[in-house]
C-alpha cells in the first residue's frame, strides 16, 4: 500500500490493485465497514482500469496509528500501487461532492460495470 500526499495539507490516498474483481470487492467492503465503524474522515472507491481492479481509500485529515494499521490490514490482499494524477483528481472531486451532500454514507454502483 502506498501513501501519496497531494499539495493539500493533510490529504492522503492509499491504493492497491487486486488480481480479481472479487478480491477487490472484499477489500472495498472491509474498508467501507472500517470507515463506518471507526467514523474515519475518509472515502473508499473501487474501480477498474484496463481490466485491473483497484481499491483506493482517501481522506483529508491525519490518521491515527491504529486507523492506519487497520487500513493497511484491509488492503493487504492487493498489491500496493500509486494512482495516476488524473484518477486521484477524479476521486478527490467525487469525495468533495459527497462531503457537500452532508450525509453519513453514500454507496453508488454503476449498472454497466459488473459487481462481482
């Protein structure tokens, strides 16, 4: 799992790529549940690029050591990777739009993408 810092003060992103969509979904669900249970100021995304499945977790506030360890554990099924700037920018924009809604939880699935 790699940690990328943007030019924003405490913004971070962790990403892993997975050998299968099923493993990515499992990791996504674990990260989602962790974020909800620990009330982390973070968002998790699962996406596919060129038939490779990814999970990215990003946030805007520093993580405690415990939170960082938990995130590391749920993403260990994949290979740590960086996310291209174009994709990380899109994920950050989606996170900002979500934050503007002022809701506790939002999950969106695209119908044209398989949910395996």
